[in-house]
C-alpha cells in the first residue's frame, strides 16, 4: 500500500475540528476521518475522542476475526456511547458530535462504514465511484427525486446532516463492501474537500500519472482552498500496490 494523509485548517477557520489517521497491522489497514461539530473546542474534542476510541479498539484488532463488519459496528457503537456520555457530563460540550468514515481492509477487499457526510470514493480502471451516500438533508432530497446530484453539490443546506456520532444515545453506521485491485485508489475525505472539489475534478486529480499519492492529496487540498476553503479539509488516499511496502502509519 501507498498511503498519504493531510489535514488543513482551510482559509477561514482558526482551528481544525477534523481528525484523521491510518493504522496498519499485518496485511490490514484502518483509515479513519472524523469531522467534529459543536463549535470551538467541542468539535475538536468530539473528533479527537472518536479517533482515540477507535485507536484503542484497533490495538485489540485480530486479523483472523470472523466478521470485520461486526467489529467496526461494535467499535462505532462504543465510540458513540463514549462521546454522548462525555457531552452529558461536560456542559460546555453538550450537543457535540462528529462524522466518521472508516475503511478497514487489505489488498483484496475493504469494508467501509460511515455516519454523517464524510465520504469514501473508489478509483478503479480510470473511473471514480462514490462508495458512501451522505447522511444529509440534501442526500434525502436526491433520493426522493426532488433535486439532482449536480444541484445537491451547490445546495445552500448541503451541510445539514441527519445523524452523527455522539449526538444521540444510539446511532447505526451504514456499511459498504468493496473489492479492489492493484493500482486502485481509495479516497476518504471530510466535506471540506467534497464541498469544494467536484466529482469530475477529484477524478482528474487521481487520473494524473505524474503525481505521487502524496502529491495527489496535496493537489486536492490546494484545489479546495483555492475554491474558498471555508471549512477544514482532510483527505486520506490509499493506493493498492502489491509490489511496494506499506509506508507505515501516518497521522494528521
């Protein structure tokens, strides 16, 4: 695997409420992005607490376990419980929450789980596909046929999410199982990227054969900032490369 991760405060905000990390163990990797909400400090805390909970669980991960999906489901439920209880016990963080998108897999298949509007894309055979559907008001309007995907990209309420980690006592993640091949890319990102860089331009960046994985991420972050960068921006890009060694663990 070749892995690159970058997070940026953007052009407007003074603090970064995004958190991201990639862990590796044997043949498996776990990539996670959490985009916190709840205002200054609370958003930071929510995303960081989510990442800490997931990292603690990863330390107990066993490669030969029967159900990857069940493992992620349990981890996200525990994470939700922790953040919800934290916010109840600390009034200054009441109501905080965070999106989470996580991808756990190896060179053959990947299980993707998400809650909120942080996204996962798969780039394979020259074609970009969106793996996740946002848990947002706008996505519900798309599903019901009231607006198109193109209209959703510029809708004024596109950032209104329907569920998040930590805002309610219980929450259920949505899961997608994908297979991928040597040379394919997996992109995870917060909405600070997907709101500012169109589907077509993301595909353009990944198509560029002249750039390394790290350079592609840098390009995407730069494009998001050039488009206004009103939000924090985080991206993780993983290339399935069976002929290269994994570049270890990276942290935003």
